């Protein structure tokens, strides 16, 4: 294989000390400067101080990767510098410089946290070698820590993203559940992250170094699902020429995740129950039991208690699976987590697709918060990915939303709608009515969805709509009767004093410009559905 010449030159030209900051503390200035010059030739960024006190201050106020200090200085003992460095910068590599007569002191320095020592007079080749090894050790430690962070984010509880109280409760429960061997039932809508939670349980359990095997119970028909779970012996059925292990055997010692277990056929529910009770499986075509040690974590979007009631799910199996239960909230129940999730997915897909989308425009952020996300986190993740792929200017805005996406229809409610420009300077009642009608239009008249979009209670919205209907009737009656209160009341089938009470209740007063009625009240925004 021939290496790219550009890459080859980059490797050859790269200096071993690049990116590493070294603090040199030595009260012999000429000696310190020679050390600094030697290290700078191979790329180290050096800072020189000529007494212990200044060195200690530098350690307090700046960050260094390597500290190179003389042990014998007039003002501050080198051992004090070692202690100070490890106290302020726990991961720093400390190398001490000593005379032959101070070897015991150098050993003491290593006991207190120094990583190595050099004796005077210094060999500059040896100096660079030791500093390079120390910096490489530091780089490796940082790389391992970053890898652990990425693994924790992907597989640990850190991967269960959310700052909301609902997600906090989920994580607290997971921390208690994971270390046990009990079966767990995860309940939540499609796209809420059930498999992610199952993996987090496995990776934080004593079984984490054993297999995690997933099986979707809706992916196959009854016969194929039976074969996938339990395996078969040769000749068990037409085409079964060789022995085949099932998922339970592959998961032995680890965790088997049964997704959408609520859709499992009744005949297989009975076989699953036997495995949970006896810890043994029978391959298709065999009467010989095989012992298995498997923790079962199952998930469903269905209400299994209702399924038990209507006879589509076994009650005894439900009791076995439901020993520990976790309910994952829908994304619309934790809207405060949307910005955090959006930032996480933005970073993920920038890396995956080598893009540089830096931020999400405010109108899109508002629209994302208004949207109900029926597909939950999965839908939002796919949405962010499509925007990142389509982005051309580093800002995810409404132009990056694919045509037909729901956010295109919600976007006018973010306050950026050109249709709303005619409302500037108009009475509040007109503005109120415009946005309520917009919300009802976008949700096809669904009051529950519209009220959520508007941030008001559904009862409040219903009351406002009823008031509008009554207001329109009164306006029509007054217009048809030349604003004669008695005639208008009669046409509405009520007495004039009743009509006056209605007008007061609706806070309607004549508008001097067009002699019509104007409503002078604002809607409530704190009513609960």
C-alpha cells in the first residue's frame, strides 16, 4: 500500500511535543533556558520560571501537562512543588531534576507523585526521551478517558439523555434496577428509546461483559420467531439440515432483549414462561432441555394489563415479566429536553456526515418545541439528520426542512409568519383569534393538539370558541335589528336584560369606528385540561 505523499509529509514533519505545555522551574536561569530550547526543538511549548515561588503561582493560575522542577532551590523545596503540582493539576506529569547526592530525595519525590527523575548534568537526549514518554502517557490517559466518556454516553446512563424531572426519575430507577438479575418490563411509545434503556441496563449490570442479544417479536411470523428464539435440531422440519442455536443460547450469561413482547403469539408466550420459570430451553425437534442463564428485559408499546383482560396476553407471563417496570415518557411529555436532544443529535450527525452545522435557527427551535413528535425521539433524531445533510450555510433553518415535514406547517406559529404582519397595531382580540384559528387549522380542528400548541388549557380553548360563536350570533342579531337591543334579544330567544348580561359576560362593547362589537378580554394561559 502506498501512503498519500501529503499525509506522509505531515507525519514526518509532525513534532513529538506538539500540543504539550511544559513548565520548567529552576533557579539557575541559563540551565533552565538550555532545557527549554532543547524541548522546544521537538515542539514542546515551554514556560520558564527561575524560582520556586513563581513556579507555584504558575501552577495555581495556568494549566500545564508536564512540570520539570529542580529539587534544590533557594526559596522553595522541590518536594513542595511536586505536592503543589499534583494537588492543583492531578493528571500532570512531574519530572524532578536532582544531583547525584540527592537520589534519596528524588525517590521521595516519586513517592509523592513525581513520574520520573533526571540527574545533573543533564543529557539532553535522555531529557527529551523522558519528557516525550511522559507526554505520551498523558495523551494515552486522555484518549482512554475520552473513549470511556463516549462509551458511557452511548451505552451508560449518560446515554439516556434528558434533564427533565421525568427522565431524572427514569435514570434513578435504572441505577437501582441495573445491578440486579430481575426481569424488567420497559413500557413506552414507539421511538421513546426502549432498546437504548435495555442496553443501559445490561451495560451497568454484572452481565456487561457477556452478550446482549435483541429480538423484535413483531419482525417474524410465529414459526420463524419460534426458531429464532429456541433454535432447532437437524430434521426438525423441512429444510432444517443442521443444528441451529436460538437467541436464548446466544445470550447465555448475558441479557436477552425482547422488543414488542406484547405482540408475541400465545403459543410462544407459554414457551417463554417455561424458560423464565425453569431456566431451560428446548430446541425445536428435541426433548432434551438445555440450561441457560439469561436475564430477560422486555419492552412493549401496548398496555399489557389491558391485553391480559382481553385475553391476548397470558396473565402468568405478565406477572413474570412485570417484576420491575420502567415507563418511558413520550417526548411531548418532556418538551424541556428537546433543546438538549437537538444539540446532541446535531453533534452526532455533524461527525457522521462530515458537516459543520453550528446551530439551529430560533424559528426551527420554536417549531420543534411546539410539535408533538408522535414518533418521539426517533422521529426527532431522523429530522435533525435530514436537516444536517441538507444544510449549506452552517445554520439549520426552515429552508433545510424537507418539503411536507410537519414543522413547515407549524413554523408560522413561531412568530415569523408573514401572514400575521397585518395584525400589527390591531386589537388583542383579533391577534388572539388569528393564532387560535391558525392552530385549529394546522391540527385539523383537534382542540387538544391546538391547545398544546398554543400553550393553553383545552377547557380554556373550548370556552373561547363557544364565546366566539355566541359573540357572532349577537353581532348578527344586532346588525339585523339596527342595534335595537330589545329586537335583537327577541330574535335570539331571550329577554333584553339577559342579552345585556351576556354582553357583560363576554366583555363586548360597541366599537366606535364600525359600530360593531369588540371583545376586550385575554385568554387564560394557566388552565389545565
